[in-house]
C-alpha cells in the first residue's frame, strides 16, 4: 500500500510510476486529445466549423460527475471495509493468543510423566495453537488473492503437522485424505505441470529445503550453528573490507524465521505478484492480443480446447484453508473444556474470538466476490467516452486553440477518477495501491511472538519493589517502603484522616487533583 508520494520520495522507478493511474489512462487521454486537435485545426484553418451547441454540456457534465463520484466513493468504501476487517482479524487473533498463553495452564497431571515433562508438553501445545492463529491470517491472505492450497513458503511450515488422513492408523489411501490436503495436493500437482520449466529454482521453492521425505531428516541446530559462524565472520571482516554492507531491502526474507520442513511439493513464494508486461504499459495492445487469441482458438483441435478447460476448472477449485484452521482451533478449545482445564467463561471468550475470525473471513470473501455489476461499469465508461468525444465540438467557440489542453485535462481528470475506482474495488491483490496484506500478517506474527515471550510471573515478585511508586505524585514513597509500615499514613500528615484506608483514599484524591491541574493547558 502506497502511503507516501511514490514519485518524489526515494529512487524513482517505473514500478513506482505504476502506483498512479497514468499508465492506464494515457491511451484514452491521448485519443481524446487527438480528437480535440483535429477539431481545433479543422475549425481554425478551414472554412468548416466543427462545432455543436453546448446546451447539454453543463447538465450532462454535472450528472456524469456525480455518477463518477459515487463510483469512486463506493470503491473506497470497499477499500475501507477491507482494512476494518483486517483490524478485526488482528484484534481477535491477539485476544485469542493471550487467552491461550496466559489463561490456559501449562502445568498438567499426565500419568507416566514427570512434572517438568508434562509442563513442557503444555507449553508446546499452547505455542503450536498460537502458530495456527498466525497461519489463519496467512491463509486468509492467500485465499483473498485467489491462491488456493497450502503449499506456500509462509503457510506450509505452520500447518504441515496437521492430520492428513481421516484414519490416523493403518493403511492410508487417497480416499482417506482430508479435504485440506486432498484439494491442496490436486492444486499443487496442477501447478507442478504448469511450472515444468520455471525460470529458476528460487522462483518456485524459495530458500526452504525441498526433499521427498515425509518427515524432517536433519537437525535444525546444526544449520543455526553454521549460520551464526558465517554471520560472525562477516561482521569481523566488514570493517576491513571495502565491500558495501548489504541493504536490508536486498536481504529481507521474513520466511527464514519459520520452521524448515521437508515437503513433497515445491513451495510457491509467499508473495508472487504478476510480472508487468507491455500490455500493462500500453493497454491498447490487449485488443490485438485478444484478436490473436480468438484466431488461435479457432485453429486448435477440439480435444485440446476441452483439456485446457479441464485444467482451468481444476485451478479454480478453492481450498478454504482459513476455515480448516478455525476448526482445529475450535477443536482445541473443546478439548480443553472436556478435560476440565479451563472454565466455561474462558471457553466462551475463546469461542467468541474464533467466531469473530470466521465472521471476518465471510465479510472479506463478500468484498472480494461482489464486484460492481458489469452493466453499470460498461454503461458509465461508454457514457464518459461519448461525453469526452463530443466535448471539443462544444467548447471550441469560447476556447479556440485552448480546446486541446482543455480536453486533455478533462480526459485526464474524469478518466483518472474512473480508473481509481476500478483499481481499489478489490483491495486484496498485488497492485501498489492495494492493502499491504503481507505487512498485516508480519505485524501480527511479531505480536504473537511477543505474547509468547511473556513469562506471566507472580505479581508479588515485581509489585513490591523499590522501582514502584504506586501513589505518585502525592506520595512518592516506593512500594517496598510502604509495606514495612503497619498502617498506611499520609506523608507529612497534619489534621489528616486516621491511618489506614481513609489515608489511602485521601492520597488518591490528592493525586487526582494534582494531575488534573498539572496536565491542563494554561
């Protein structure tokens, strides 16, 4: 999502130029400018006057402006709704993680295990469920971008341990495979056939190791030791070498903090925006591409066309991974209730947050799958084209040669607003003006790890310390000094209340009065 000026901040690139709508509307603007040039030239240099009355100009222009304004406002409303829904995901995920980590006890009584082993199992269980909360947001991101399945560098390491077969024991067949893995495997095989000759291995598999084993076969600790050694040697030699330090933009790889697991399918990149082609910079070429496609389609045999349609239908199969993750989280909550580990009130709070995640997913799906009706878009665009086509004929008499820049400016203004509305109508794709879903997921990932870093110590270990002054500003004595007295007494107590609760209340009133007077602007 582009929040700052992409043209005059940082290094200017063609990619930043795509953040504007100029590359989309310049062919139409050029066309109407040429029409205005023709009208002005013919009317000025020949006896023919290419003019028409301008009676309808004001009326039609006002109506058309209101319609375009409504089009842009409705698109921006969808954009804002998408952002609000992601805020709901953020809040519900954070609350659910707090409940799992703090309110679910780690200490368990497991027969045959020591206290430390049972505690370790409880911590592993809670951390795994919090990782699934992170997997929910990542799966929603791919779901909204029409990227089905689970075989992505940022998603597969978080869900690869989930059950794959309905029968966990005995013989496993394709008929026993659960929906999550059944659909994902079909989609992965379709992509594998499509990507037989990738441009490079990194385009498909990223940095994760790709082997055919079903379980990890190496120790992650050995890899970390080697990475730490190489990093330490690089820092030692950095000051002595003339090689510039690599920039963070070139070394940014958030997926390297995820578990490294083996996968029988190549993992697709976490972020895979479509490459810009000449059709994006010169949209007029799309018409010729369509003509060539129609001619080639007629020349193809019927069996090739049917095979292509079958592959397309397979690629359109949707795997609702977020719903599968929500079912696992709900199952975990039910398991805690059945074992008597949590109270019903806490289970209700967990269920409400999981329900919020499901409701938000439905609202995001509604925004993505409910575009503005095509008839409305087509009629509005044709009306605008007709208005701009006849605009030079109506304004030539009062403007003369200024008809050319006037028509160019009007075309740029009206077509730009129309194109902006169309671009932000679906704010979940890879356009520079779309919502930055990757940033939202990484932000939530950082907060979930911050939650699990909290050790929830006993309050008595840090409340009664020399650093804590609970009654400031009226009483700046520390908590350690206060608890040594038998009863609390106001400092410099003169004609004050009796020691005890009455003195505490007087102190709190004095603190309020001093804060209220001090923090107000003069």
